[in-house]
C-alpha cells in the first residue's frame, strides 16, 4: 500500500517508534510512547495506530506480549521523511569543516581521510570509492613503458590532480609509439574521457585504414585495456571495520563474518554502490533493498563526490539498521560536499 494512506498522526507515531527503537534496540510499547509525552492522545489511541501500522507492514511484533519494532518498510518511511525534511547537521558533523583539508596533491590521501572521517564521526564503517579513470575527463595524458606489455597511464584531471594506473596490453608498444599516442590523444581529445576516445577511435579507424591502421589499432588496444581493467577492478578505501565487529549484538555473527569477507573482496561492494550512483545528494538503502549478500541487518547511507558537474565516485557508511539516521544522513552529505570542495579548491589554486 502507498505511504500516502498514512495520516499525519500515523506518521508521528511511526517516527516515535523508530526513534525509540533506534536509541534502545527494544520493542516499543504504546505505554512508553504515551509516557514520553511526545504524542497528544490516549494509550488506546496510540495502541490502535500501532496496530494499524503493523497491519500495513510498517511495524512488526516479535512476541504477542511485547511491543513493536519497525520493519524495513517502516524504516524506509521514516528515512524518506528525513530526506524530505533535509535534516540539519548535528554535533558530529561540525568538526568536518575544520579537519577536512581543502588542498592536497595526494588524491589517495584525500580519499583515505574522507573514509576515516566517516568512520570516526559515525562509529561505523566508512567507505570512499575512487574515480573510474576511464570515466574521468582529462587535461593531459601520458603513457610510459614499464615492460613490453605493461604500461603506466598518467592522467592529469581538470581539477589538477594526478591519477595513475598500471595496465597490461595485448600488443607490444615502444616508448616512441606511446609518446605518439599521448600526443594524438592530448591534441584531439583534451577535456574528454577514455570512453569518449575509444568510441571516436572506433569510428575513425576505417578512415585511417590505408595509412595509419597500425598506429590507431595499437592506440585503440591501449585504451580498451585501460577501460577493461577499470570495469573489472576498482579501488575502495575502507575504515572502521572493527567498529562493526564491536556491534555483535546487532548482527548474526555468521552474517557479519560473511559480510566482512565480502567487503575485503571489495569488487562486489563497488559494483553494488556503482549501481546506485546518481545525482541524488544522499541515498539510503535499508536491509533487503541493497540486494547484497548478508546485509539484511545493515543500512547503507551513500552520496557522491565530484568536480563541477562530473560525478567521480561515491562514499558513505555501512552500519546496522539501528543507526541514528538523523545524524548519519547529514554527516554523509557534509563529507561529500567537503570532499568535492577540496577537489574544486585545489583545481582553482594550482596551475600546471
């Protein structure tokens, strides 16, 4: 059933139940809601509303004699309300403005620090996914031969940070050929991405078949190798894994152990998060919404960071479903904005 069928008083009771459950982790009774004095109504009225919320799937009752706890659907309604209200930052978020750097040439250090801030301020697991180099606009590129089929790719971005990766190619390339490839790309594709370069080269190859087929083919192979590597391998910065281990009362240990093993693999997590990257400032995934193994007891709060209008990657926290959403949502939003600001400020202040 649609959320619109809930009246204002229904939503208020639901919010009170969720807030109480998040704080204490115990089933919430109508009597405790009434005693808190946050709802104007008799215990019978509250009890009837909670029964209705249970019937609609927003609450569940673990035992007939116990109070009620929010379901994933109930948490979703609560979180959607927070997102609609654009919850304001609270104390744990205030430190970020002072502690987060606005200038550094070490991009990895910047991402690592962002993941650390997320973990420390949320007391959960913080993550930051690095940019997919094949999807980042570049101002300058350089290819350096390491061995016959191993190439170092250097990319200078519009925000004046240097991204590098090492890849293996199908064809052996000399340094002279690599220098020509760099010159060709910088002359014709500055401000674009390797994905754009690949698509253009595929279109241009027939035009150059008579005279430049070998050169263009090798360049295309080099670009494809970079893209293929990026599609299959990503870097993710994780901080705070031990914080989940210390919350054993909120997880089934077998599921938590499997989750942490999957996080160490990282590739599956990156794919999951990449599927949810969008222009929405903050997105919250609760329990089964993630469609990720062994996270039924978890929630993910994530956002994106970038430069100008280009999304570079995502970041956020992973924690139990009982996280304080009213604090975590603005925290993730704030870190994403600060990371984007750090990248943008660096781009303005440094010249090549």
